């Protein structure tokens, strides 16, 4: 039996197709989110990867910011529950999830069965999210994919103290004007993202194992900054951008079982 | 004939709210005094002296619910009030500017013509109390200073110590006595202690009916939809010391009892989960917040906010009244507040709780996380915190609210599936 999870985010659309609730047969990330061709593109690519078609899918669960805009789903489930489900599937010992996506950051505490015990999300502010890194990368004349390479070569993180994305951008510009090395500034930007995400996690209790998911987990610089600040080991989820979609596909499997 | 004969409680609610404004307008036209009061200031003193009362916080909430807040917020901000100030204050200070301009020029500003709230009149006196927040003090002082009218302040110290020490009871009683003196000077006649006692008795009869409504939510399924607290609240705040409020709440209790008798309830078969709502309502999104939970078959049955006006004391006993106005929920220490939230959840049989992190009300919001964790430690019920605002729609995001509400529903589902409801 095949089930599907689709995570329609603000910055990207992710699809995971699962066989019998166990094996990932397709996982695709389209780099555009809700309101674009992203969801359709991700669906088509996932079908191409798996050689399956819509008729083969028993159930579909949608999650993410655009979950209600995706009409072909059997059910919508919040990204909080889906991330918890996806991470627990990959790492049953995970107790804390730090998920940083395109426009939100969340810290989720899990119990031993993978249920959500508590969660905290950012408020109406994009500081400490993927958007923050996008803005900084543009000012620093690079792309988000290259940020980690730069910060690896940093001597020390430059001070980026503003929480606000707009003010932090001005700070980066003034650091550049002062002649600060791009590597150090980028390490400072990563440190700033880590602090913001950890501020959410610290509202609860940070328990190990800690797993990071979401697109920003692909940036080794941010992962290192979080590990440095917590003094704890951070595990990056496998294919971290698709964790929400994986969780949705797992929920879809549970739904499908109910019908059989 | 009784004007409210044949009306249901919601119609009576509308009738008496309109009447409170009408009474104030008539008083003003006839040269009688009108007071603007903060929502938990003791209204008994003014009522005893036949002073009509209007409530700026209520006015702001009503304008917010009617989507009229942005126009008033803009005027207050143009006047220089910072966007970080409480949005009730900004909405009311914006409206106040318009009333003042009208009084000074004799012309009605366009924004006042388009005002969506019930028309108010400028005050001759203001009364506020520190049992709620410090913002109210500055807000009412500003109004008094701009109009050059008396500002009666009932200073109520924060209750760090429990039970409330006698020295604090004496202090608050002293505040009451000074307020009486100020009113005697303003009215030019001695304080009417006989009427005061009658007003106190009426106030307690009203509160008893208000508490009865709240007690109905302990029934499962509940006949009362907790979001209706936010509607009926207008009367317990502004009309507490009048028979109209008592009659309205008694009617509401009668309707609920009738529903129970007929086997009816607010959501019928669809009452899947029950939640508590901690904090002030999001007035501009009252419908959205209600519907989000309704679509999840989740009924709000408990809230600490309407419970603030369960102001109980013994009529004729000033010390008891001092205790009543001091022990309000916003003026007690964290431990007591945590217990109060737990009690509300227990009485209303809630499966989870939503905390409103309200940009406007730092006083009620800054303790949310601590209370949430302490309550969860004791009752093991899931909670969510969302960011919003009581009247400034700029500080609320519907999509973010829906995601958090849905996650709360899923956490309650998971707990129910495990048999741990």
C-alpha cells in the first residue's frame, strides 16, 4: 500500500510517498511554496521517481502553511504533529526537535512514544528562519547553499546583535563597510539564527536526543552554532526538508489502515 | 410594561448595553455627571452618587469586534501614542481625541461620523484602579489632565503575600474613603451611604448570577458556549451594580437550565474536546477563533478572563469590599494564579488550554509560559500559546493561530486515543 504526505510550506513544497508505512519510495523538494506551481511540480516529480500514479495512492495527508489550499488531500494535519511523527520514525530516541523552515522556527518536545509534549513557535517575525538567511545571503552576495562553506573558514563570529531581520541587515552592511571578513559575518549570522531558535527551545526543557529538521538543517554552519551554544550533540534528520511530508505520509498510512 | 419582557438573554444584553450609553448621553444633556471608569474599578461609589458610568475598555473591545479599531488606532498613533501601548488604550485615546475635537470646534470630525461603536460622551470625572495594570493609570491620568477633571485612583497593591495582610486591607479601605471624599467635593453633597448599601447588595446579586452561568460549564456536555462569556461580559463589567445585569444573567441561567432539561447542549453530540482560554479575547477575530475550534468540535468551557468580575464581598463591610477588589486574578501572585487556572480547568472539565500571548496586555501574557508549565506539571493537559492582540489586528495572524489550534486538537486527540483524557 502506498500513502503520500505533502508539505506545502511558505518557501518550498515537499512530497514523500511511502510503501506500507515503512519504506520511502519517493521524496522530492520543489523550491517554491504555497500559491505557486510548487505542489504540482513536487507531486509530478515524486510520481516520476516512484513510477506510481495518483490511483496507486491510498491516502494523502497535507501539512504546512498551505495545507488547506491543497485540495486533493484526505486530511490536513498541522506541521507540528507531522514533524514529530517524521522525526520519531527516523530517530525513536529523539526528545527535542528544532525545526527551522522558510518562515517559521519551532521547538518541539516529544515523549518516548513520539507524542508532542510541548511546542513553541516563533511569533510574527522571520528572524531566525530561512528567510533571515535568504536576506543575509543576498546582502553578502552569495547564496544560502554556500553560507556553511564560508562560516567554516571564520576566525570568530562577528557580532550580529539585532533580532530584527531589517536591523540585522543594516548591521551586516555596516560590518562589511568596516572591512569585516565575509566568513566572520556569516558565522555571526549563523550564531544569531541559532540563538533565536534556541530561545524557543529554552522556553521548554531541552532534552537529548536533539534532532534538527527543516531546510535550514542543511546548513552545517547553523547546526554547528546550535551545537556550540547548547554544548549538546545535534543530529540532522535524514533529508531534513522532507520530514514534515514524511510525517504526513505516516499519518496517511494510519488513516488508510483504518479503512482496511 | 417591563421593557425587556419577552426578550431572550442576548436581546436583553443588547438592550442594557444600549441603555447604559443612552443613560450617559441623557445625563450629559441634563447637566448630570458622567464618569469614565476602568473595568475593575469599584463602580459602587459613583452609582451611589447617581453618576452615570461608561467604560473605555468595553468601548474599545466593542469597536474592535466591529472591525473599527484600525481607524481609532491611527488617530492615537498620530497623536504620538506608541504602537507598543495597549490597543484598548490606543483605541480609546483615538476616540477621545475625536470627541474632544468635536467639543472644542462644534464640528463632528469625519472619523467620528464613521465611528462604529455606540456614541459616548466625554467624562466629568474618571476613576481607575491599579488592581489591573499600570497602563490604565497613565491612560486615565492623561484624559483627566486633558479635560482638567478629577482623576480618582483606587490604588491596590499587588498581592505578593497570601492571605492578604490586614495592613493592605486597611490601605485599600483608606483609598475607598478618600474616593468618597473626592466624590463629595465633586457633587457638593454628602455621600449617600444608604444608596451605597443598596448598590453593593445589587452588585452581589448580579455577581451571584454571573457565577451561576460559569458553573453551568461544569456540565458535560456543556449547555453554555464559553465564547459567549466574551459577549455577556460587557454587562458584568459595565452594569454590575444595576438590576438589568442581574435580570439578564438570571434569564441566561434559566435558558441554560431549560436546555439541560430538554437534553440540549451547546455542541450537542459534537462536543469532542473542551478547552480553557487564558487571556483576553482577540476581539477583531472573535468569530474566527471560535469557528477554528468549532470546526474541530472543540468547545471552550473555561476562562480566567470573565472570572475577574466574580467580585465577591459582604455588603456593608468596607474591609470585605477592599479584599474583593484586591484579590482579582490579575493582582495575585504567580502561585495563586496558577491555582486559579488549574481550578478553572478542573471545574470546566477541560482537556487542554490555549494561552493568548497578547501584545497589548503584558501583565496577563508575560506569566503565560510559567503558568502553562506549572499547570501542565500538575494536570498533564496539553497547551498551546499563540501570539495575538485584543484589538490591534496588525498583531494577529489567522494562519498562525489556526496551526497552533490544530496542533492542540491533535495533542488532545493523541491523549484521548491513549485513554488519558
